[in-house]
C-alpha cells in the first residue's frame, strides 16, 4: 500500500479544518444539528479547488430548491405515512433522473434538491408542525458546510488541476503522435493502432474532460475558456476515427503505384506530427502538396482513385486537426480568447452535443425509489423509533453512486464504512467526549479519525470508505452545543444508519446493478439507431453534430469496454468505423439535392438500404446494400465534375469501404472513360 504523500496530508488537514469551522459556527449560532455542517464539509470537499468551488455553487442551489420543495410538498401528505414515503421517494427518483441526464457539475443541483427533501422530510414525520423550521435549519447547516469547504479550499494552499491536466494532455498527445506515426509509416509492429490502444485514447479523453471542467472555476490559474475546452475535447475525439479511416485506406491501396507516390508525403506528415510546436508554414506546405497530389488523380483505375482521394482528404483533415489541437492547447495554458478560428470547423451546436442516457437515468431513479420504499417499509412495519435515519442514509447512498453502471461495490464500501463510522463514534461518544470541556478539546478528540478519513478520500480505491466513515461517523456522533449521552439512543441511531445503507445496497443489487458490457452494447445500439435515423432523413442535419454525439457515446463505451476481457471487447472494432459512416451518410444527404435526378434517386436508394441495415439486428450488411451503393457509384461517376458530385462519390466510396472492407473492388474504370468522352 502506498503511503499518503504531502498533498494527501494537505487535503486531509484542509477538509478537517473546514469541517471544524462549519461545526464551530453551527454550534455558536445555536443550529439544531451542527453535525450536518461537519458532514457536508466532507461531502463537498474535492482534491482540486475548481471542483470544490463549482460543486459548492450547485450544491447550495440544490439545497435551497430541496428545502423549498419539502415545505411545499410534505405538509400535504404528512398525515399519511405511506403517502409521505411515496412522495419523498418519487421526488428523489425524479431529481436523480434529471441529475443523470447532465454530466457536468450542474447535475449536483438536481441531486441535492432530491435528497435534501429526504433529509428534511423523514425526521419531520413526528413533528409536521415544525417542517418550516426544520427546512430552514437544514438549509443553514448544509449551506454553512458548503461555504466553509469552498472557503478553506480556495484560501489555504489551493490546488489547481491545471498542472495535472497539462501533464495528462501531454501524455495523451504523445500517444496520439505515436499512433499517427505507426499508421502513416505503416510500421509492422504497431502498438497504438490496436483495439486496446484506441480504447485507451478514448477513455483517457473522457478522464481529461473531467479535469478540464474544473479549470474555469479556479482562481489559481489563468482564466480558461469553456469554449476552448469544448473544442479541444471534440478535436481529440475526432482524431480517433480520422486515424482509423487513414489506416483503412492505406491498407486498401497497399502495393499500388499511388501508395508508393504518396509515401513521401505520408512520411513528411508523420515527421511534422511528431513536432510539439511545428512552424505554421510547414502545415501550409503540407496542405499544398496534398492539393497537388489530389489533382494528379484520375489517370488509372477509378475505384483506386476514389480511395486515394478519400485518403488525401483525411490527411488534409488530420493536418488541420493537429494545428487546431496545438492552438487550443496553447490557448488553454495562457487563457483569453482564441486568436484565430479553427481550421477544422465545428458548429456551435456540435460542441454542446452530449449523449443523454435516459434509460440509465430511469434505472437509477427507479432503483433509488425502490430502495427508499423498502427501507421505509421496514421502518413503518417495525415502528422503529430511528427509522428516519435509515431512510435518510438510504436516499443519500443511492444518489452518491448513481452514475456507476454497477454501484453495488462502491455502496458496499460505503456501507462497511458506516459500520466503521458508528464504531468510531461509539468510542468518541463514551470515551473521549465526556472529558472534552471546550471546543478545542472536541477538535483534538475528533482529529485522528477525521484526518485518517480524509487521507482515505485521496485514494480512489478507498475514497468511498473514507467518505462513508467521516459522514456516518459525524451523523452517529450527533455533536451538539452541550454533551449528552444515552447508550440506548446511540445504539438505536447507529443501527439505523448502518441498516439503511445495507438495505439500500441490497435493493440496488437486485433492481439497479448493470454489467458494464451490457451498458456498452446498449450504447452501441443507440449509435446504430442514430445512423438509421440519419440515413432515413430524420436524424441530425449536421455530419459533425452526428459525429459529436456518436463520439461521445464511443468515449463512454471505451471506459466500459476497457474493463472487459479481450474476448468480450470486440465491439470496439466497429465503433470508430461507424462514426465515419455517420459523417458520410449526412454528407450524402446534404449534397443529394445538388446532383441530377438519376443520381439523387440512386443515392436515396443507397441511403434507404443503409437505414434498413442499421435498423436490423444483424451486424453483417446485406447484398442488397452493396448493390445499391455500387449502383449509386455507377451513376455518380458519370456526373459532371462539380463539388457536389465529388462529395457524393467520395461519400459513397467511404460507405462502401466502411461497410464492406473485404468485398471485391467495384468496376468503375469504364465509367471514368465514358465521363472523359462526355467531357
């Protein structure tokens, strides 16, 4: 086991200080449950200042909304325990559903609005007349804990995520450059150009996004534009299907004269890509050479010409993408607006596209609803005096770990931590605190256990145990502005805390636990549905918007597939290829109105077959699909050489290559001759 480093100790002492500050102010102000302020400081505190600040804002807002909802809802149902349970459980479920649809820090607003009603409502069952005072008190205590955590995080040795982000981005770019070199030089023993390499790059991009989202909220670094961060994320993800497409085209033309003629350009692009800060004029020279090579085509086999033309276009996009990533990286490091627009253009709408997983959100809300109802059923059936504590902890635990496919392992850790927290609270309550005659002595008594919990929170493997021990221990200890101890009451309350989390964990294991492989396959099915809609003309009108949505799902799938055994992660081989299919489909929809009627009808027929394929359950494309694509190609190559005809032909060629990589080449040379005569 690795011992905690200096940063871990600093974080633990800071969060302990924030908790003590919140506890002291709560006790000084005479709040009814000051220990909630202490627990909230631990819940809110994060390793980096930006994460703490951003979550603090949204948590405070969510607490206020939850308190208002509790005052509005509970007086109408408090006379019926069953209706009270259903109302609170339904509110938590709906808020959790809304929270799950937003993968930014804003999601904490809905989450806090959900379980704040549980924190206020369940204890108020025995005192419905005091619901307003309870709501105000809980809001004050929770908000105080949030503010103290944000204050200490921002003022005392604030830790910026910028250096970590820069280091991880540099490592990601190094891997991307290695993959690019292997693809362009066609190295026989490629390391990055593998399924595992692609999955690692995609999942690392998601991890980088989580760090990047904290930068705009930090006061310790230069102002960072969220616009630049969103563009960088899109460019990083778009690099993956681009390199996959380049690799596929190079394999298709391997051994031809065009491949040999293009190799010097490929070598120069590979060398230019390796430079961390290449001169801008070098990119212009490379683009000019690619333009010149494209103009030298149509001297031989037309199908090979189409593959090479598509390859040249992908290389041009690759050069533009590399330039943009370098500019965006520099902009993020220095702050301020972008000096120039991106060469590889994205629409404003495409930057904001994110996959919203409604089914997972429904599962999470339903699992929380069932867990809360089950805990409350035990509470009502047994007449448990402290059953409210069990219901509160069940609500909190279900919300804490809802974003995980299988939250059960983390919840088990949290439930185990509840036992540790209660045992630690027992020792403090009856052995240490009776001797504490001042706040300073209370702080000294709490220090060992809470600082140890903070150290555990700095390690991802033990974070749930550390957080659970601190939160459950603070709640079980129930520190007030005066000392009072009743072993029977303490035991009853402690048992309720532990039982609530364990019953919720058992319920989630039955109704909510999902396999990460199943989640990845479902995301892939949604990608196929998006492709079917796009091909049938009912999906996104922007190829980059569709690509953004699909790439977002690819990144989400990559984090799941990377956890699967190699024999169960074969799905990853098709993900990036389908992104290119989506871009080609939308491009065909865009240009089909600008070509002749025969070409438009042929393209429509090909798109109809594409839609039929992606609506079906089978992965193997039908013979009717390749026949429709070849027929459309045969018509489009006869078209006058307009920009629309060129894009239509290249789009069809890209579809054919992506869907039928091993099929014999279509015979298009005679159509090229006919077009030359017609011209």
